[in-house]
C-alpha cells in the first residue's frame, strides 16, 4: 500500500532537528539518489578485493574471468606486453583501449575506470 504520510518533525531547542518519515518513503529517496547510469554498474566481491589490494581493475577483472594476459591481449587486439604494462598501473590507458577490453569482457567501460 502506497499511502503518503506527513513526516514527523522533532523539535529541539525550539528548532526542527529531525524529520521522521515512513521506511518505504526513505527507501525511495535513497534509491532515487543514484544516477541512472550508476544503477547498472556492479563489481563482484573478488574484483573489489583485488582492487583494494592494489591491483588495477583490468587485472582484477581478467583474473575474475580466469583469462591469461595472453588470452585477453589477443582478444582485445593488443600485445601481451602492452597489457602487462597496463595492468602494472605504470601506464595510463587510452579510453579506446579500455573500451576494447570492456567489450571482450562483456562489462561496462565504467567498470574498468579506477
């Protein structure tokens, strides 16, 4: 049931201090805060852990999908040595390169950008 309820205002020292709203309305507010393009970006726990350990997202995703550097490089149309440099974090990859890798991994480009 979707019934609108006025919030309860709690006054402290003569001024509004808190507003209490129904849980469903709160959840709707929280859900609507996310931008539309952020709603479909997700990261598996394994990728997050690897990234927190200091690995690049490219390496974390490659390992998540159980691909070797050689396999991902070939599928992305690049040399294995170039992918190794990219994964080391010592080079700044071009957006077009990340886009190719994202397409191969079937993930969103945003999921590869640190």
